[in-house]
């Protein structure tokens, strides 16, 4: 039976323990990264611009999502509108954590850095967009069921904000997917 790493140790295969001597000559164990490096390809100015634009759009998206929570629109009390909107705050937290972990310095990334940065942003963003899309569709379902097709100012703002979240999410995904990432072998690994 093949051993699979659990959630707490899923990147341990990318590291090895080595014995090193410190300044005083004492030996100690140290973890050395032996896994592949993930490198951002292309012009450094263009890649940095895409990463910064992604972060700016992500912060605006986060502000819009939090702002959408305070509107007292007609469908606010429908469970199939309010619950997805509230649940979207959880992947938003992961999205913001991923935005802070993006490789703005353009150095090659270890697998954990790649997974906690770019991959986390993309996955969290898709979750936020799906939940906001469900809330948007739920608003129209509420209107059809309640036969309430009168849109007040807050109703219009709510729909505009949801549409803005979906558009900004699409822009961020486009920017991040347009960055070419190459997986390179770790040449620092010492074969014995």
C-alpha cells in the first residue's frame, strides 16, 4: 500500500533533512528544499504589472463583496440569495491571504509558495465567483417567484455590485492565467 501524505505533511516529499555544522562546529539538522522550482516566465515588468493589477482588483473585489452585505435589497431575506452571499466571505479570506503570498519579487517559488499564492488565489476566486453567481441567479428566481419586478435603487446597486464582482474576478483570472509559469528541476539537490 502506497503511503499518501496527510494535509499537515503534504509537502514533506519536497524536503530532506541534512546535517550541517553551525559557526561553533556543532552539528544540527536542517530541512533543505529538493522539490521543483516554479518560475514566472516573461518580461519582469509585464509579470510584475499583472501581479500588482491582480492584487488591486482583488482588494476592490473584496471591498465590493463586503459592501454588498450591507444592502437592504428586496431579495435580501431569501435564503438562496443571502446564504451564498454570506458564505462567499470565507473564500474571500483565502483570496486575500493568497494575494499577500503572490511572488511580487519574481523569485522562483517552492511548491508551498506556489500553492499558497497563485493557486490559492485562483481557487478562492472561482469559489467567490460561483457563490456570487448563485446569489445573482437567486435574485432573479426570487423576483419570478414573488412576482416583484420593481427594482428600487438598492436592488439595482446590489445587482451592479454582484456584476462588478464577477467582472473583476474574470479580470484577475485572466491576468494570472496569462502569466507563464515553468516548473524547473532543483539542480541544488546533491545526489549521493
